[in-house]
């Protein structure tokens, strides 16, 4: 009797453990399949504009900017957009935009002359807040943290060009940098995401990545070689995605001239206690120009090769769409992401 009772007790415990394991596996698989099952809804397309600038200052407000002097704004969470052509800039390409609300935004016009414009009336009028007419001047990306902003440009006189603002972009001051650039090394203006201004807890440190003949990460004044494909003008790092803790993240890129090549599209990095890099186990499907953390573990990446998703902080990736996009940004409320690209294409990914 005692032996049978012990056997019954052991069987019951094993059954409970087995059921718990099944429950854990079910929840694990359900959570994975749930986010992978989310769909990408194309909201806009057909405009003669290539969109590379994207900013979402609030849950309802979305701004985009691109070629042919075009800017668009949504005030209903990215469901509809109103297009605007910036007067006097019909032939300019606005490769990045940073918005503060539905009324206030800053756009960056690449190439000579380099211009930064600001609106405070929702895009009706724009004021020039920065200009550089020097030959070879080419702005690549902007970033803001609170009132503080930074813009980065291709090398001038062999040094990284940078300008900073501490008044919400009303004025900009060129900043001397010690970063000597190598021959053929520059910054891609592909998604406005290759520079990050880390917040006040870090003393507003800048983190940025280069590409081309040489690809490097610049942090704390040091240029660190990236173990990414390089050696061509089309290769290297295109963008950064910071983890919510701002201590780690991913570098996205590859070769935009061979966008199906997937062996050098991503690097994982950690900033502390020292800068280290690691590779993904399963890389994205090819070249990517932008990525964004949807949560602490979920990351969305896009490029001309399509859209990929990771649910383990960038270690493994799965293609969820073959539609090409240039840039991706998450809404502040964490409920959706917007992607934008060529042919005026804007899409929404809700999760």
C-alpha cells in the first residue's frame, strides 16, 4: 500500500511538472506567434517622393520628410497623412526630420548648400536656422534629446562634421571634432538613424557609425573598427537602434548595392563596461537601413530587402514582409511603429 501510494504521488508530481512545462511552452509559442502574426498595413503610396525622414513625437502625431521638397504629417496616429511642399525647396531632399509636436518640426536638407529649417506653425512656413555653403558639405542625420540636438555630416577637411543645438533647434553651432576620417569613409544619409544623442544621465554623449570603405563606431571620442563588410562605397553601417536601457543595441547595414546579402547586415553591441560586439545567430534577410526596438526583446528592421523581426533582442531574425522601406520609428506609447520608403510609401505595424 505504502509503495503504491508513493508511486501515485510521484506520478502526480510528474504529471503536474509535465503540464506546467506544456503551459510554459504554449505561452512561449503563443507570444512568439502573436507578434509574428501582426500585419503591416500600407497607408500611403504613389507620391513621387523617397521618404527617409521620420519622427513620432506623440501617440497621434507623425511627421515624414523626403525628396522633391516634400513633408507629410499625420495627426491621427499614422492612419492618414497630409502632404506639404516646402516653398522654395522643391528640388531639395530632406533626409531627416525631428518633430516636437504637431506644430513644431525641424528638417535637414542634404548636399550643398546644407540647410536646416524649422516650422512652428504645423508646416505652413519654415525658417532657415542653419546654412553651410562650403563645397562638399553634406548633412546625414540628426538626433535630439530634450532641448539638445546634434547633426552629423560627411567629413570636411578630413574631420567629422558636427553641429549642436541647445535651444530646440532654433540655432546651431558647428562643433570641432577630433575624429579623423579615413579615405572613402563617410556617413550614410539613408534613414537619419546613424547618430544617437544619449540622454542627460550620460552627459549627452554622442554615438554614431560610419560606412563606405571603412566602417567604424564612434563613442567617447574613440573610433572603433566594426567587424562588418566594408571596402566599397555601398558597404558598412547605416543605422543604430538603442535598447531602452541605452547601454546596448544593434548596428544595421550591409551592402545596399547587393541588398540580398545577409552575412553582414547586423551587429549587436554593448557600451558598458566596455564596447563589445557580437553577431546574430540568424541574420536578417539582407541589407537594412534602419531598426527600432519595439520592446526590450522585440526589434523591427527594414531596408530595400524587406522587413525582418526579432523577438530575442536581435539574435535571430525572421522575414515578415518583402516590401522595401528606408526608415522605421516606434510611437511613444509603444503601440505601433511607422515605416516609410520609396514611392511615398508609408506603412503601419501595430503590435
